[in-house]
């Protein structure tokens, strides 16, 4: 194909385009392979794994009552954690004595 020692500009364009075309065609085949494999796996997960989960009975499941959480304590914990992070101090090194809501006017 190449018989000269030096290729001109137009002589080098054709092999470059062939190389780029080969790369993009191979990338398209890889993309199609990934799409097909992901659809097959999704189909198998939906059909096979769901049937296995339906076969198991829920009779052995125990219902656990969670303790009630006081919303004010949760808010105080969040505010304390935010202050500790901002001051870069451990939570035990300071004490919050009063919390007031700030209203913008």
C-alpha cells in the first residue's frame, strides 16, 4: 500500500480515517453488547429472583415496635452536631444553654 518513503497530506488522510472508523465501529459493538447484556440481566432478575422471593413465606417475620423519638431531641442533636462541626470541637467540650428561633424581618 505504501510504496514511497514520504506520504503526502492526502495520502495520510485515508489510513487515518480507516483507523478512526475501526475504533468507532468497535466502540459501537461494545456499546450494543453492554445494552444487550444489561437487558438480559434485568429480565432474569425480574423473572427468576422475584419468583424465589414470592416462594418464601412471611410467617417468620417478627414485627418490632420502635421506640417513639422525641422530635425536639432530634432537633437539638442536629443543632449540637452543626455547632460542633463549625467550631471544630468535640460535642462534650461545650454546653448549649438556650436555643431561640431567628425570624428574618
